[in-house]
C-alpha cells in the first residue's frame, strides 16, 4: 500500500510539471513565439516543446491551456 502511495505521488508530481510546462508554452505561443524560441527560453528539450506545440495547434489561435492539457493527457493514454 505504501509503495502504491509513493508511485501515486511521483506520477502526480510528473503530471504537475508537465501541466505547468504546457501552460507556459501556451502563453508563449499566444505571444507569437516559435517552438525553438520557447525551448531556448525555457531551457527545455526542443523535441518536447515541439510535441506540445504540435498538439497545441488544434487549439490555435487561443491556445487554450485546458484543451491542450486534455489533448496531451489523451495522447499518453
């Protein structure tokens, strides 16, 4: 049971980090920044940022954070 709780905490932390990154990427996309600019500014992996930006295209031009996050989570399932 304790192992399950620890695994749950780690998964929650990872989802939280991804969620925050998606939120920031969406804000930068709304400002017209390119995936390359975003990756460099955030010092994040360019492939990860590109993937988020590709998913975010379906929510353009508003880049609604909740919509992008939902699409991201569905991609992982």
